[in-house]
């Protein structure tokens, strides 16, 4: 192995980093929404009295420190989602006060601040994604992921799905000497009894059973199509009204060049989102449910990462409502995609049938 290959091998990616990145993004946006909504409803109170002002940027730094300590202190898969949520909330709390650090008068209400916040989040998200997709996963990374997930075995808390995920990574480890030994050890591990799971596992199993029963129903696919097409029609109608106002110069957009630019930016975002929705509908009609969910999720991400930047410049409160709605949809799609991937990986004896429009 050459020196350059040895250097690359030291930097092994987490193959589940996409899920952690998405979780951090949603947490950061939730923090910005929550803080700005709370401050608006309470009249922007000052914490610390007349002598002091405890800016919430400090709480953001504290939360990011907690996430860092969690990652540096504990091993295994369990700590990653917790650290992703805590770190995302911390970063959102931190960057929410960016207006104070870009203006001479510490102006929290600096109008472009929200757009700057979302541009930063977009760049961070795209940068993280680029690190994940710039090259295929390697055998070493599959082996490292399998070793990381073995903490479930050490804690005597491994179930069939978790063992199957580890075995799958071992199968892609390129014949690593440890793979055979670990596979033999995994076959002798006593799994968590399916009839006596912990309450957290019972909740996950209940949610999984609810999801599988839902996707079996004849109305699931039709409802999914109607839902996404319906919100797309509403969004395009709103954009059409904005652009008509700007074109005729009858309202604020007609007198405001940045507002007109935001209208066109929102229109472009909506058009791209529409293309992804159409691709998702096509995949769903063809019975490729996982592909359809991924395309629907991509359409929501376009709205979150691009459309909301322009929407916040136009109307912050309506953007808050719309962004909260997109966060709920995004989380639901993330949940569905994770379970579809798990079901595909474990090779369940009686999988849920693929949906087709004919029922």
C-alpha cells in the first residue's frame, strides 16, 4: 500500500453520516424557528436583568460543547443521534444571533440575517453530503461501521435487525480477517427476546408495525400523491401571485428589487421541487416505493434549503409556519426511508407488498 493510500485509509467515513447530518439540520432549523417564535410571542425579553444580558449565543455554545463531550466520551451507534440533535440545536441557537455580529449596532433584527442563517446551513449540508458521495464506500469503512455497531452486543441489547445490519457490513468488508471471526461470534450471541423488549424498543416496534400496516392500505399511495401534488399547487399559486404583483408593479415587490429577486428565487425553487415531486409520483406508480420516498424527500429539502431563504426575505412569519410544516414532512419521510432500508436489508420472510396505483 502506498503512502497516499495509507493516508486516505486513516480517514474512514461513517456510512450512517447522512442520517446524522439530516438530524442535525432539522435540529438547527428547529432551534432558529423556536427561538424567533418564542421571542416574538413574549416581546423579546432580556435575560439577566438591567446589569447583564445573557445572549442565547452562549447557550448555543454550551449545547455544542455538550455534543462534543458526548462524542469524545462514549462509543457506539447510540450516542450519534443524541449528539446530532444536541449539536444541531446548539448550532441553530448560536447562529440565530448572527445579525448582532455583522452590524455595528448589534442589530438582532438585521433583515438579511435569516437568509444568511439558511445559506450557512445549506453550505454545511451540501459540504457534508459531498464528503459522503464523492467516492463509493470502501471495504475498510464497512468494517469500521460493523465494529462500531458491536456496542449493542457488548450491552446485551442486540436484536435481529441490528445483527443483520452488522452482518451486511461484514459482507462488504472485502474479506477482512476479522470479518469471519465476528460473523461466528454474532451467530452465538443471544438476541433480545422479541416478546420482552424494553419500552423504547416496544415504541419503535409499534411505530414500525403501524408504518407497515399503513403502506399496505390501498389508499396510501394515492394519498401520498395527492398530498405532494396538493402542496405543490398551493406553492406554485403563491409564487404566481408574487410574480404577477412584481410584473405589474402594483405592490411591494414591484417597488422592491430584492423582493422581486426573492420572488423569482422562490419560483425557481418551486419549479425544481415540482420536478422532484413528478419523479416521485412516477416512481410510486411503478411500484418503487423507496425511490419515490427519496425523491419526495429531495423535494422537501429543496424547499428547506433553497426556497425558505427567499421566503424568509418576503414574509418571515408565513415562512415560519411553512418551514415548521416542511420539517414535519421531512421527519416523516426520513422515518419511512429508514424503515424501508431496514426492511430491504434484513430479508424479511413476508415483506410488505409493493404499492401500485391499481391497489
